[in-house]
C-alpha cells in the first residue's frame, strides 16, 4: 500500500482526500520541509500558481527550494493553476518568471510540474508515490524520530511495528497489509512471519522471540548461560515443551 506523509496545513486542500480516493494512504503530520513527503528521497512542495508568483516577488521561493534540496535527494515543486493568469494578478513580469524557472531547473536541479487543478495535482503525486514505492525495496519512508503527536491510528501502528528488530517503514506497511492489525501480527506463527516480503527466516525468528519470550524466564536463561542465538533459543523452548 503506497503511503505519503502530508503536512497538516494541506488539510484544507482537496488533494489529500483525492489521494485517498486514488488508493494512497495519507498520514498527516507537521512537516518542517515540503508539503508531501513521498520517501526519504523525494519531497514535494505544492504551490498554487498565484502563491508561486508571489513567492518569486517576496523571495520566499528560493529559500523554500534550498530547504527542499538540503532535505531530499530529489525535490519537486508542483505549480497548480494558470501561471499566465497569476502573473497578471500579481504584476509579475514574464522575464522574472522565466528566470525563476531556469534557476530552479538548471541551477538547482528541481523538477517543476504544472497542473491544471487539485485533481491533476493528486494524480501527479499518486504517480510519483507509486513509482517510488515500486522502485527499490531498500527505500524507506521517513520514520518519525519520536512518538506520534496526533491520534492518527496508522501512524501509531507504523511507529509500534518499527520498534521491532528488522522492521522498517516499508516492512511495517507490508505487515499491516498481510495481518490487518497489530494483534494479528503478534499472534502470527513463525512460519507466517517469515512469509512477509523482506523478512528472512532468521529475522522472523528474532521477531518471534521478542513477541513470545517471557520476561522472567528469558532473564533467568540469559544469566544461566543458555545460548542466546535465535535458533538455540527456539530449540531450547521446543525441548522444554517436549520434556513436559
């Protein structure tokens, strides 16, 4: 399931809801840079044509563009609406507009995409998200460095799952898609865990150990010299059950 982080200030736009309708999971949070974070690699700034023109005049544009470049490997600015109409409304001279385009694309290597309306903007963002989601299994979505500050259930689920060893943002999403909930994930067998794309048998075994180890018993075993490898631990548990 493709996911995009969306700045809280975009809630008043129709774009987030349109993305949801197009099958993209939207997670709202306050973003320091960009309006839509596709992955650790790609950040998108969305501007209406009028805001784009005004930001050229007041100098905000290049400050925002610089911050995008400092944060993301690939920066994209989506300009929504008619620039011709916007230049007339803001008295922006055409040479200034052309100069800004050249500076952004050639000097700063930022992709500029012009859309007609919010519907087309959502379609463009969806295509970028899908392309990035399918590109490389090593790419990950931006992981929160602290507990979520909102009540968004999906964000909390992703946060909790990523606390487990070997589970990053993409694998966390795959787990939710496969098991449906954290409860089902916790009750999954070792065989079921190992079938999650990206989790080898050894990684699944370590996760299984974390889920099923009894604190007092595991603490006592660790002190008594019982082997700490995953295979040995699981073998030890199996032998104990057989003895009983």
